[in-house]
C-alpha cells in the first residue's frame, strides 16, 4: 500500500495518562489489593486478555500481606484506579532477584525453610524469605513479552501465517494489555525477509519484533493500519484487550459511572475493554459505552481518509466492553448500561468468604 | 576454729561453679568451632565483596547505558533526529520496516526495570547484612555472658586454691613440728597433705581451664566485634548505593510517564538537559561509592585475615601452654610416683639386707 501519512487524532484515544497518584497504606492497601484480585479472578478473562493467573498473583503480591510486610504501600493512579508503573515494576524487580535472594538467605540460615513453613514468623528476615518464595511460586506478569506462533505455511508461495501475541504493561494507560495479531508474511524477493522458516522452525528477525512493538502502542485499528503499511505483511486481525481502568469512588471515571459510585461508595467496577480490526468482520460495531474509537476521535475531514483505508484494507472494527464489579454495584451498573442502550456483559466478583 | 576443723572443712567443702563445667576437650571443640565459623565468616565477607562488586559494576554499567539511552532520547526530542515527536500531533510517523529501533518508551522502561532490579539487589544485600549483624550481636551478648561466668568461676577456683595452699602450709609446719616420720601423727599429717595437694591440683586445673576459657572466648568476642564493625560500615556504604539507585530511578521514572504520553513531548524537551545532568551526577556518585566500598572491603578482608592468623597464633599458644602445663603435671606425677617407688624400693632393700628385726 502507499506510504502516505495516517491521520492522527489531536487527543489520545484513551483517557489522558494518569499523572496524579494516591498512596494507600496498611489496611487500606490490603483491602484495595484483595478487592482488585477478586475482580480480576472473577473476570473470566479469555485468551485474548492478559493472563489472569499472573495478574491475580500480582495483586496478591502487592498486598502488604502478600509481600509479608516487606512493602506496606500501594500507589494507585487516579486516572486508572490501578497500581502505577512503579508498583508493577517493584513486584517484577523483586521477582527477578527472588531466586538469588532465597539462595543467599538459605546460606545464612539453613533452617530458614522450616522456619518459613511455621505458622508464626515474626522475624523480618523470615518474612522476606517467604515473600521471595511466593514470588518464585507465583510470578507476576512481565511488563513486555511477545510470542509468535506459526499457524500455516505455504512454501511455494513463500508465505507464512503467524499469530503474534504481545503482552505489555501500557505505560501511557498504566494497565496490562494483550494484542493478538493474525498476519500473513510473504517472503520478499528484493529485500531482507522478516520471517524465515527452516522446516518447522520459525525464525523472526529482530526488525520484525521491533516493528510489532512499535506499532502496538494504540488501539487495534491503528495497529492494523500501521502493520499493513509494512511491505511483505498482510494483516488479518488485530485484537486488543485491556484490564482496566478500575473505577471506584475518587477515581477519574465517565460521568454516569462517577454518579453511580457516588451512590454506591465502597464498590468497585473493573472495566475489560476489547477492540478488534478484522478482515472477516461484516460490519463496524461500537458496543462500548465508554470507549471512543480511533475514527470517531478524528476530525470530519480525516475520517474520510480512514474510511478509504478501511475499504482498501477490507477490515471492520468492533469494540465492546465487559465489566466485573462488586455485588453492590451490579444492579446499578446494569440499569446504567441499559439506559445507554449498549448492554454489556457484567460479572459479579465473588466474595472472599 | 581449730586447725583440725579447718582442714576438715576445707577438704569437705563442695565448691560450686556457675554455668558450664568445662572439660578441656569441650573448650577446645568450642574454640575450634568458632575458628571454623570465623574462617567461614571471612569467606562470606569475601563473597559479599564479590556480590557487592558485581552489583556495583552492573549498576554503574546499566546506569551508564541508561545515560546513553537518555542522551539518545534527548537527541530525538531536540530535533537531531527527524520525525517522532515534533510532528506527532499532526501525523503519526510511518512505520518504516528499516527502522529497527524499539519503541523509546519500551527502551526507557527497560532501563527503569534494570535500575529497579539493581536497587532491589542492593536492598536485599542490605537485608542480608542486617541479618548477619543481628546474629553477630546476639552472639556477642551470649559470649559475653560466658566470659562473665568463666571469670566468676576463675575467681572461685583461685580463692579455694589459695585457701588450700594455706591449709597445706600449716600442715607442712605441723609435719616439721612432729619430726618423727615413723610416728602415726606424722603419717596422718603427711596423708592429709597429700589429700590437700590432690584437691589443690584438681581445682588448680579448673582455675587454668576457666582462665583459658575467659581469654579464648574474649578473643572470639573481639573477632566478632571486628566483623560487626565491618558489616556495619558496609551497611552504611551500601545504603548510600541504595539511595543513589533510588535517585536515578526517580529521575528515569519522572520522565518515563512524560515520554509515554506523547502530548507532553514539548515539556519533555525543556526538562531533558537538566535531567541528563542530574542523571550524570547520580551515575558518578554510584561509581565513586561503589569504588570506595570495594576498596573498604578489600582492605578489611586483608586486615581480618591477618588478625585471624594472630588469633590462630594466640589459640595455638594457649593450646601449647595448656599442653605444657598438663605435661608438667604428668611429669610431676611420674616423678612423685618414681620417688615413691624408689622410697618403697629402698625400704624393701634395707629390709632384705638387715633381715627381720
């Protein structure tokens, strides 16, 4: 396709980067982490979403009890209601040194394993050891990972069909996101190949990885367009699924949600948005009551260019959002979504008891 | 009190020593165990030094790389490179397949993660040192109690031995006064002297044992204090490294969120120069701290190794002196036995030549 520039919205498509922070300590941090853990565990996240198990581990480990008192605070972004990058990196960094830390600690005190297994471990050293063991047993999600799988190959056509799954902690939105990209790569005759197949082994160039990493910073449609501009790549489907934002009283939220939470203090709503650009789709559909699509964020003139691109590349865009909330907010949220005429799936998080 | 009663009291007195009743082998095993522990502590210190050097080197290297990445980003923002931020609000850059660079925010975030990991490593190192310091402090308290008990027992033993010596002196005077060595009184007094000598020897041995224990445990405490001092200083130095790491992290992080939000590219340019200067200062601070700490540990490991040798020498000297004392006692016993045997033999010979009376 041509190398013309793609119109870009004057404002970011999602909410502005959450600069404001709030620090929860002790009991408040514990309650917060446990609540979010319940929501994530109750969200029935499918394979297009970031891995639920490691996210649950992250919130377990963020809780003061999960870190065995090593950390007492959780910094929350007021724009997302989720732990900030600093918090996520804290757990990841602790996880990265956990094996060595356990080894060192066991060298100092060979009885540490037994001590840590005991019910009462008041000693800070033993608690820290327990925390590191927990990190090894249940690692948090990495802030960036990319998996490429070969779906099909046609040696005669020198073509390969790939699924690229990219997980990242989105620094701008401060939430975990997974991109699932289905694409076809055709080995070019005149330039260096991005992908090489050696029998069943898939070899992907660093250049290819970097291209995907650079493209996957915004919504699915933009990723679709950007990757489609790379010669030798034909994109078939881009799905982006995020875990967040989390809304509760005091957190930036759309007006209807803010009003709802004002009437239901102490309740939490976790938002699980999905947007997809897909060549097999039949129509554009925006079923997301709160998400503004890429095209919708553009000026009238620029929208025309995107419409042309949609026709040229043959894809359709679908947006939807499901929710998981604490039981006290469920009915009010259902009523609110009914009024917006965009009914969404709502799960109620089970109580810890 | 009559002399007879005094003697009987002295011999019948049950001397009670506090705490552990040292046996020579037991004390030797105790000191040997600490000798091994200190050798292992020295090795641990050497491995702490290796760990420190590695952390410090990695930290300096990673921060230097961060600095380079930062300068690169600075160049991008200030317009030395085309595209990226300047026209960001109007058009998105074309994704050029020949641009192999990773996204800048990913790159910088990776640096943040590495700096965070290094800082956590230093934090873990600090915890390890704190644990060792805590253990050493408890050990010093425990050993000090042992020293006090040994000193107290040494005093008890010394006082009893002196008391026995007086009794022995008086008995010797009595023996001279009796004169007739064939008389029953003379033989009875002589037997008492032997008995007192035996008890004196027993408690004299205890006196030496407690005295040795006191000296040797004091040496162990002195060595523990050395380790304690080194670890405390090491902790202070590592704390500095930790603080510097946190500073670097804050600087990197402070601009990371700005970088992630492209709309703030303009303001980012303004902050860039200042941030880079600050980062340079922090990186240099880490390098200086790391180098000083490394030198400090090297010097102290050498000093401690030298002291361990002295400590070993002292221990050896004590062991040798104990052995010499023991030899002396044995030789004395042998002499006494031979003298007694000679005397008995002489009497027998005399009886044989003179015939029955």
